[in-house]
């Protein structure tokens, strides 16, 4: 049985031609799977009943399956999906004025082990396949019809650069087939640098966010073990090579953790580190999670940190956390893994 979402579009076209069908049938099928969101061959109603039946005996349109969804009091909605092998992942839909941003996962769990993040606690269970990454978009789009997902962020479970081949393929399809502009797609990384080259060579040039979270290697090593192999200097050098369009900037995410990374000296160092990189900084109050022994910085300290960066002419916002009441906020996704 061939899964038509699992294979690439070229393979899908070959498959249709190999059945002795004309090329336009392949085009129709691609359109119905990716733009109409058909979740089974039954739903591909441009095909005659006979054709659908014929194809159904050898091919299927596979789907990740929704287990539950929860809505936060702020409108954030979290979806729990199960995969064919019983693993589970989460996606989060965040409404914001006119935007509907979907935060998707790239791995089941994550190998990076950041000390502030629940997903990191799970460890890496496995990589997602390209179709499992993009199917999060297709499934949520079906569920919210007639509304549409307008923006995509790869900020759910997993480190996208640690699974970059599948992520790049998913991004290409989300961009070309689901027709979501690469300007509305953001990939967030903790700095797993081996994936960086593939990102620039194989993926559409999406927006880049970097989870920085510290201004010295010592502190970053302590909270983000990936830094021990790919330290700040190398990370920022890679950022300087990232191809940015005019007027585009790299977003640096900085979680404010009380007593760890939130002094005015940190602000000073942050300014120096980002010098010469077109950047904006998002200060994120740490989200508390069960079993994680860190505290968010007091509000006024975060505010002072922001002020000192603003004075230096940087673009800095304090990001409001969304969905924390249903463990849907940054760093709170664990897809029901209880350790
Ligand atoms: N692995 C990638 C993308 C997924 S994590 C990365 O780390 O960038 C998505 C975001 O959640 C990151 O910016 C991370 O810094 C943030 N995050 C993780 N744990 C958090 C917590 N407890 N509070 C606030 N943000 C958190
Ligand atoms: Fe992985 Fe990102 Fe969580 Fe770190 S913050 S453990 S890289 S998902």
C-alpha cells in the first residue's frame, strides 16, 4: 500500500503515470491532497467513483490522528496527535489579531536536554518524517475550516536542525504545495549547527529564530548542553552567514530566568554579541513547568533588561506567554509523556 502523503510529489506523479493515467490526474491529486486537504481517496471527488476505487486498492492517503484538543482561556488551542507507531506529538494554534499561527513539532521529544524545557525531559524518541511534520498543518487546517492557518512556527517539540532533512522537505511542501509564504514561516533552533548548512541549501529561506538564552558559554553550557559542542561564538558566526532578505532580521529568543541570565551585565553582553547582526530580541518570561526548578525573573528586572537594550537602539519586546494554563506554552509540550 502506497501512502500518497509519505512519498514526494515526484514519486506521486510517477506512480500515477505508472498506472497508465494522464499527467493531469497527478496534478489533480496533488491539489486535492495539499490544497483541498483530502484525508482519504474517497474525498478526492474530482475522480470518478471507479478511479477512486481502483486507486484505493493500492494506495491511501495517510493521516496523523487527533487524540484530543484543549482550549486555553486566552484562545490558544493545543492538539495531541498520534502517529502510526503510537508515538504522540503536540501542535499549538495561537490566535493573534488577524493571524492564526500554528506551532508545529519536528521530533518526538528532543535530544538537546535544555534544563528549562519539558520536551527536553523526554529525550529524543524519534525523528518525525516530512509528512508527519506537514500533516500537522493539514489536519489543523481541516479542523478549523473555514478559518485558515496564516503563519507557521517550528517551535513545538524537537530541535528542527537535528532533523533537518525531513524538516527541509516539509518546509518545501508547506511552502510550494500548501502555499504558505516562506515569509510567514519561522524555524526556531537551539543551535545544533550541523543542520545549519542543509537549512540554507535545501530549505526555502524561512525566517530564523535562535534560542539564545544566555550571554556566556559558562551559563549557556549549564542550561543548554548543545552549547558545549557548538558554543556561542560558532553559533553567532553561523547566524552572520544566514541569507537574510533586505529588512529582514533574525529573532533571538531570550528566556528570562531569575538569577541565571537576567543582570544588566547580561544585557550589556547581549548587545555586544549581536552587534552587526540584523536582529530583534524577544524576552520571554520563563514558563514554570512541573518538576523544573527554575523561576522566571521578576517583572521589573525583565523590564530593566529591556530598557537597557532599547537605550542602545536594539529592537526588544517582552513576549507574553500564551496557553500556559493547558501546558501549551513554550517549553511545556510533552505529549503526555510522564516520567
Ligand atoms: N528546539 C527549538 C524549537 C523548539 S523550543 C528551540 O529550542 O529553539 C521553542 C522555544 O521554547 C524556544 O525558544 C525555547 O527557548 C522556548 N522554551 C523552552 N522552554 C521554555 C520555558 N520553560 N519557558 C519559556 N520558553 C521556553
Ligand atoms: Fe529541545 Fe528546544 Fe526544548 Fe531545548 S528548548 S530541549 S532544543 S525543544
